């Protein structure tokens, strides 16, 4: 919790059979005939977990190791035997999606994001979070902070959990 009394970060966890995230859209054809437009780029995981993550004002690097440990070791994934295990025990893959909209609050008919961390701090915290996850799991894919991204998700649920830190 932060000085303002609210959480410093929020994560939504979703177990999945497969997930695919577009991390860069396709480029439009250019006027130059010699330049081929770049195709869209995707990252993909098989069985495992998707973590949507948002950082709020007051979030620090010091909180990241505990967050990562909690998220990777909480038993939310279903094994072949039907037992509930962590993504680390599965063993499973991880897809991390930056999701600033988790910090939204409705004001009238609009959403406001005043409690979210600034963009540069968010980018830094997100990068550090991804690196810590990569240190713990063999297969970690992630989205691009600050970009709009397209997600395709096949679940064996829904089995979605919200966690505040």
C-alpha cells in the first residue's frame, strides 16, 4: 500500500491454454516501391498464465521481488491431474501485458487514471518486473509498454483473479 492508502500495483491473472499478443502492428505500404511494409509482430505462449499489470503512484522497485514471487507461486493453474498448482510448478509459460487501464476510476461517464504512475516510471517498473519474471521462468513473453496491443486468449476457465500490492 502507498502513502495515499491505495495499492501500489494491481495485477489480473488469467490461466490459459494459449495466448497470442500483437506487440507491433503491420506497417502501411509506403510510397517507395523498394520498401516492403513490415508485417505485424506477435508473441505467443502455450499453457500457462497471462498477467496484466498496472503500477500506481508510490510504486517502487523494492516491491517487485515480492510481487513476482507471489504471482509466480500462487496456485491458480490446473495441472494435467486436475490439481491446482502455480505457473512455476506447472511448468508453464507466462505472458505479461502492460495494462494501465486497471488503474481507471469512473467519474461520471468517463474514466480517469490520476492514480497511475507516470509513463517513464511505469516503463521502468514494467521492464524491471519482466526481467525478474524472466529470471524465474523459462518461457516469458511480454507486451510493449505504452502501445495498444491485440490479445487472443484461449482459456480453460474463465479463472481470473485480481491482486493488489
